[in-house]
C-alpha cells in the first residue's frame, strides 16, 4: 500500500487555505464597501410623532455618515403634514464646530427623511436631531468614527474585488488540476516499479 506524498498533502492544504482566504476576504471587504441597512440609534415619541433614527454604515467611519429618520404620526391614521427635521453634529466637546444639515424627503417613501453628514476626522461625534422651525431637540447621541477608506479606494475595492476573486478561483483550480496530474504520475510510477520487480514466488522442488 502506498502513502500520499508529503508534497501533495502540503499542496492540498495550501489550496484549501487559499479558497478559505478568498471567502473571508470577500465577505469582509465587500461588506465594508457596501455598508449596511443601518443601525438604530434612538426612538423618541412626542404627543403627535414617533421618530426612529438610523445611521449607516456600521461601523461608522470618517467620510459620509447617512442619517435616516422614520417619522410617523400619532395616531398612525392621523392626517397632518410631517415636520421638517434638522441634524446637527460636532466633535465631542467642540460645540463651536457645530454644523447642521436639513433632512430631505426620501423619494417614494414619504415617512423617511435623510441627511448626509461629513465626518472629516476620526473620534467621537455628537449628533442632535431637531424638528420644526423652532429647532425643538428631540434626540441626541454620539457615534465613534474610525479611520475610513477614501472614496477612490472604495471604488477600486468594489471593482477590484470581483476580479481578484475570479483570479484566485482560477489559481485554485490550477492547483487542483496540478495535484491531480502529480497524483496520476506518481500512481503510474508506482505501477511501473511494481511491474519491474521479480516475482516473489519460489519454485518448490520435489524429493
């Protein structure tokens, strides 16, 4: 009985690790580039409104932070105009740098309001949500921004990831085929070697 060559075992392990690495890299980077559906930051209720506040991406990174507000009347069947909202933000402890962005209606989804905040540096950012022209504060929370990937790098990653995945898949298939050829060659050499060996049977002489 023959044993599998060490080189073949190492090659098999290498190809499997390569495939696993492709899957892990793809799932992590693709998720990082696309972002996600958002993280619920707060839900507040007044006498006439219920407001749910979401942010994305998760985790928060420097660059653009999307803030989405789901504004619903109380009671739900009330017929009234929903108020305008405004989102203000500034680095923690630096209120003098406060900036505000008015929310806009999300097309075809009138209960939603949206705003985009530009976070130029990493660290803790304070966010305030106000409604109406009187700037009534309805919610405030903090987010921690990590160092993000630049816009150009995001596009490069988004375009390059599929190409890299295909290339790595091709390399993986080549390694598999190479291993199969090596295995077939080794089997052929073993058969030739066994065929060249003299018969082990000894003639028995009569007395």
